[in-house]
């Protein structure tokens, strides 16, 4: 509970002017999870369920996304049909992002584990209010600042 309070205090301490509008632009490889499992992300292990999309991005980073959300954020490339394993790219959508000035940790819902970030990584706030952490070098390769 203390960590939740610290996280809430940290988030509440971020002035709206510190968030930057960004657009994600990335090609990824996707495989549908065929069993409940733990995915080793670049940050921490995260649980995923049957049918979740397991995404592999630039530099081999992997993370799970609920398929319902995945369908709203990505589209298949070439002759691939939605739901098939293969290459996808992000649909244009904006997020808010801010560079972390101190370590950050938040428990994920549904006992999926925790999300942790280090100084100079990016805290990303999606349109649905969910949060993500992106390493600085990966952020510069996969996000564009919106002018």
C-alpha cells in the first residue's frame, strides 16, 4: 500500500505541462498466447492470459497486451489477417509521456506483476489512463513528438 501511495503522490506531482503529446509508430511481431504464462519484459516479469497478444518490439523487448486492446491499437501488415501471428504496425494514436526524474514502480491490475521505471526512462499515459514505461533509447525509436 505504501508503494501505491508513493506512486499516486508521484503522479499527482507531475504538472500537466510536463506531459508531452506523442504518437507511437512501430512495427512489431505478434504471437497469440496459447497458455497463461509469465513474459519477461525489459522491466519486470508480467503475467499474460490465454489469447493475449505477446508483442516483440524493437531490440527484442516483449510485453503482453489483452487482445481486445491490441485490436484497437495495431493492424496487420501485408496479407495477414487480424488475429494471425505475424507483423503488425501501430495505428495512429496519441499518448502523453514524461521523462522520469526518479525511480517509479506501480502494481499492475489482476496480479500481473509490477511496472518499474528508472531515471531517464519515459512514463507513458495512454488514452485509457493505463501507464507504461519505455526505455529512453527505445522511446526515441518508437515515438514521435506531436507538434
